[in-house]
C-alpha cells in the first residue's frame, strides 16, 4: 500500500500493490506535474529511489533530479546503478560535468544541489521530476551542516 499526499491540499491518493518492490509505473504515478507530493516511504516497500532512477524525462523535459542528504547515498546508488545515463554530483568534485539535458537523471548531494540552484531555477522548463530522497535526513543534518540551514 502506498499513500501520496499533495501539498497544500487534502487530496490523498491510495495506490495498492502486492509486490515486494515498487514498479516504475507506480512510482511515476506519484509525480504529479506542478505539485509537491509527499510519499511516506516507510509504507511503500522497497525501490522508490531505484525506480525513480529508471524514469526517463517526459515530453519536452531534458532531466529528472534526485537530491540526496549525503555522499554515502550517492556512492551507494552509483555503485549499484545499471543506468549509464545518470550524473552524480558530490559538491566537492569540481570535475563533474554539469549541463542540463546531458543526463536523464542528475543526482545531487544536497550541498551540491545548492551550488547549482540558480542555474536550475533559470531552467525549470527543462526539468521534469524532482525527488528529495530521505528528506528527514536533510532536516536532521541541517542542524550541523551550515550549507543546509534555511
């Protein structure tokens, strides 16, 4: 059972599934255009981030974005990724090539996302889906990581 709630509304969507791992079809339903959707991953089973990595940008869009709370999450996804069209941006790695549309998905450590936020904000028409992975960790880490405050 997966529940997603749209921000600033009382709309809750209930999606039922019986498998151990989520499918890309189920995960795709959680991304509603121009809407913030909160998904409680403790109730979804396994595979939400994995399946998001498999989603191709739709229509005119060039890239999806995943924001992770720390480097270890990116390292883990990069080591286990079967998809070659994912860019990983660690914040302290200036050698990372950043250009919208080069990768189907760009995965950022939250600090590195903040480095590129102005470029991304000026190119919203090129960005399809955005997943803030483990958002609770970003909130917790903002207490001791100055770049994440506010």
